[in-house]
């Protein structure tokens, strides 16, 4: 499997559904940057690809779960 640095495009309907599920009804997005170890990044990228999801999608889900504890 070849890993790509380009973000896959998502349809508008999928994005709207994700925003509703995560409580971000406004649709306005802000970028969040973090630094992670290269090994961890590769593991994250491989997991995202195996689930046919984006790293951003997974990250939004994790933050939402964390904040709703």
C-alpha cells in the first residue's frame, strides 16, 4: 500500500453529516496542527487508510469523544 500526502476529497453530504454528528452545525472549520513522531504518524495514516477514512475525520471524532466525557 502506497501512502499519499494528499487529502482525499469528501462529498459535501458526508461533510454535512459529520458536522451534524459532531455538533458543529455552523460548518465553519478551523485548522489544528500538531506534531507527532514519524512512527506514530505512519501508524495513524495506515489505520485511516484501512478504515477508508481521513486522518481529519478520525481526529474530529476523537476530540468530540474526549470533550463529551
